C-alpha cells in the first residue's frame, strides 16, 4: 500500500520541540508492523495561519526565527531515524512562509511535493475557507516548482485557486512539461458535501491533466453522518473510491489516510476520525476493494498507480544516485 498523505513531518517536528519522541515511535511501530505491506508514505510538514498554528500546534511550532528549511531538515532526519526502510515523498502543505528561493533550497534537501495552500489565504492563493484565486506570486511559484520536478498537490485549494493551478498545468503540458499532479487527500463532494472535497467538475479537470486522487479514509470527509457504524462507513469509503474511479479512471486512483489520530492529546474526537487502524489498514483496505474491483485493479489502487505516475518520477534523482 501507498499512503499519499500523513502529517509525519509535523509530528516529528512537534516531538523535537518537546524533546519527547514517544508519539513518532508509537506511529513508527504501527507502520513497521506493516512494513511488508506499506511501501511508501507521503510525509507532510504543514503550515496554517499564525493564529491557527498557535491554537493547534502550540506557540513554538512556527517562528520566523527558525526557517522552514531547518524545520524540514530536522523533521526529515527524525523520520528517517525512526523509519529507515520506508520510501517517502516529502511534502510541504501550505507554502505561506517559503519563498521561490527557499523552494530551490528545499528541493536540494529532498522536498518532493507542495500543497500551495491550506484552508486559509496566503500570498500564493487561497484555500477552501476563502474565495480568492491564484496571485501573480503564486503563478511564479508553481512554475518554479514544476521546473524543479516538484509534484503539484491540489488538495485544500478553493475552486478559483484549483482551476488556476489546472490552467498552469495545462499550459506547461502543452509545451512538453511532464507535470506531476494530484490531489493527495480529497474525496467526492457529491457523496460528502464538504468544501475540502472535490466537485465533479474538479475531478474531470484532473482527468484532463492526467492527475490522480488519493481518496482518504478520514470519516469527516467520507460522510456527514456522525453516528454511522464502522462497517457502514467502510462501505461509504468504498463508494468514494468507486465513484471517483468512474470519473478519472481506475489508473488515477490512490489511497490516503490523513490519519489525525495523533491529535487526540488536543481533542479526543480525533481518535474517531480514522476509519482504519494503521496497524491493519493495508489488509483491511485490500479486502474492501476486492468486494468490487478485480485483483489487478485493486493492486493499481493500492500502490501501482502511485509508483508509476508519481513516486518513480519524483524520486528519479535519488534513484540515479543509488
């Protein structure tokens, strides 16, 4: 299995600030127990508005006295110490506090993927809680990321920003760029009416640029019914996978968790958000997919699509050095 969104770098950095690594060790133990099945994880370091970060991540998480580059390096080093045998795609979610020059330096440090915006507005564009589109700086930033072979992740973008990014991707593809693009953790808005989920129009736009979708097993974005039992919600998750595959094609569907259970020390409700326990997710999802899909298509969704269309392309420099 490939998991296309997990906030592991943020977890590592919060552990570093507390000088307490129990949380990442516990997560690493769960992943390691599945290491023959979980082959790659998109590990994410995320940023929000200053106020939101203070509220959710503490006063010390982000300070302009410490560069995002250093935060990234520290987090990545910790993650590789605890999980040395897993492939990672390293991502930054919310590019609020990095410049175009920083992007190049981050690429040198191993950055593979960017999510331009979180839910808020930043200097590059706007997320799902706002209604503005791409800025001039955002256009320049995205083009630089594409030049650097950094993956473009469209999750969290609002409609204006989403379609602004799509237009840039189309333009670059027209002139021969192999733009690696996807929505790493997004579900169908038709099936679960949340702004963070994708409309059919957005899904069709992704299909036009050969983009992929990581359908994510966060119950809040699978159903609005908070009282639904586990078996029913697993089937609702399967419905998202089926529906999205009918629009973008079976070759462009992936899996994601956005597992927020680590947040339970802030709010116990976060323990209820994951549909699957991470220690058994690979087998449970496989069994779920086999209810509807062939073995061949199940393997595509589980890992082949992600490796063929994203991971092998983003890790090309690393593979050349090995």
